[in-house]
């Protein structure tokens, strides 16, 4: 078999039943990372659901016909490969679109970019397509398509300046409020009616995700998959919820803030919101002697949100002056007005009021972090008892061995129609693996959803 060099738009028949589609490029210190992916399309030019998107964080299609094999490096050349078993594709699948995205730059900065079609068993090259690109951050390199009962390969070379989210949206993948535009020279996909709404069981692609730094984006992608695994494990596959974060800012938390532990907690919780929340955003509060609402955490603004809003305050926190702190940036809370003691019930009350005033079609999951020192037991218990009839599950996480009072005992308190509170404590949360943390964090939420639905609360 002689390999054939294809120009843009050229095609050739594919006789091999299993092929590898390989993106290859020259390595270098400033070269963006490239990730290969595949979309399985019906005759209408759309996916049937988010499961028809195969990429590094969802590497195997349910049919086992398409697999993301991953990256390899040899002699200064990096490759990322997708395997397609044409005989195992479901009858509804008539096209496999072979894509790539660039992290940390554009495809114009990727030297020697080429797509190769290979026989899977022998690794014999069937065809290759040299790709030229400019400011695009995502592209369709080629496609395998069924024509008159025979599979063919076409060299496409269509770029998307709007990134992977723009590309995926055009083919029906769930991307919350993502831009749907393409580069001016791109060809729109086959017109089709909107695909039925589906709730992703695997990782969701969220608004703004493409704007994150490469390392943070990849951590987020892996963590979203781990969140999805934890939900499936506990009977919550595909659930959607509003996620609210509450952070203890009492004086005893200062060390955890200064060490960067709270920053890491927020980044890990952003993955829960990205996977569960229908808008990919997370409302947030901080509290000590008083509670204060923080600006909403939007995924694409995560690094700046961490810089501006994950802070316990200044030394002047311990003074009695009520004058505003100097040098506050837009949206920052003056932490001196928050104080230093523990008044969890005030934060609980504010979150309850927000949920009442901002009704949603989905339940609310509150992720409430505290290092203990709980002493307003009666007031906290009353707030959480009153909240039983509300569509809110309260997941408390203790950051240490301190006294958590009524929060530790709530599971055993009688007189509630449903158990609306979960609690666990960890000695050193930065040493708890992500999968273990998500398993513990999400173990009771699906059970509560079932019980609350049966009780007519949801």
C-alpha cells in the first residue's frame, strides 16, 4: 500500500477495518500542547449526546468503536492518536469528525502539523495531510464518512478561532452559553434541527473553560471526570444542580489561607460546579462574625477570582475601626466587616434567603467549609431544621480536628422528614486525593435528592 499525500478537500477510500488517526507536530519549548478528539455524527450531522465526543477525558466511546489512545513522543515529534474501528460503529453513525485543540496558543504556533491515517495493526501509513493554520485554537483535521456503503477519508483543515467549545457546540455537544461562531473561512456543518437536550453523564464542557491556563484547564478536566465517577457511584449520574460555596474566614483559618489550602479547595470545588451546575457558575459566601456574599465565581475567571476573593483579610481585622480598608479592588469584601468569630448560622440564613429569592428548576448543593469552633449550636440547628422543606442539601466539610458541635450530630437528630445535611472532617485536606474527596463530598447528595423528590420537596 502506497501512502498518499492529500490536499485540502481531497478524499480516498478506506479499506482497513481499524485505523489510527494521528495528529503529529514538532516539539519545542514554546509550542502549544495539542489534543486530538473525535465526534461521532449521525446522518443529520449532529451527535446524539455528549457521549459521542471522545477526547482525553472521555477516552472510550460506549460502543468501543472509537478510542483516544493518547500522546507519544519520539525524536522531537509529538503525536496524539485516535483509533476508529469502522466495523464496530453503530448503524446510526455515518461520520467520525477528527478534531484537535491547541492549549496555550494557536495552531499557527504549532510547527510541522500533519494528520496521518494509518492501518492500526501494521502501522502502515495510508494517507497524510499537512495542515496550515493561523489564529485558530481548534480545527477539524479530517473525517471518516460513509458513502454508498463504503468508508472514505476526507482531508478537511477547517479552523475555529472560538476554540474547542465553538467546534463542539456546532455539532450538538452541551456547552453552556458557549460561542457558536466559526472562523470566517470555515464551512458550516450540515443544517439540522437542534438535538434533543441531554444531561451529560461524562464531563461537561463549561462556558469559559477554554480561557483557563493550560495546567488549570487540564486539572479541571480530570477533576470533572472524577466528579462524574463519584456521582455515578452514588446513583447520581447525569444530575444537575446549583452549587453554592461557603468559606470560613474566622481568625483560626488564617494559616489555611496563607498556606494556599483554601485556594486549592476552591479550585477543586470549581470542578464540582462545572460538572453539576447548569450555568457553570458558582455563588459564594464568606463568613466569620458576619456573613458576606462574594462575587459569583465564573469558570473562565477562576485565576483572578482566587487572587481577589480567597483571602482572610488584613492584620487590621483585629482592630475595632470600621473604616473601609485601603486598596480594595472592585468587588472585594472588606474583611474587617466580616470579623473573626464563628457565626455559621448567619451564612446559612443568607444562603437560604438567596435560594428563596432566586428559585431554580434544579436543587441546590451547598459546599460549606469550616475549621470548627462551632458554638452557636441551637441557632445552627434551628436554621437547618427550618431548611428541611427547602430544595437545598447542606454538605459541611471540617478542615481539622476542631469542635464541630451540632454539625457532627445532625445525621442522628430526629424529627426531620429528610436528612438534608451531610458532614465529614479531614485532618489535612490537601493530602486527600481528589477522587476520595469527591466520593465523600457527593456520597449523600443523590440519596437526599431521591428522598426529597419522594417527599415532594423537589
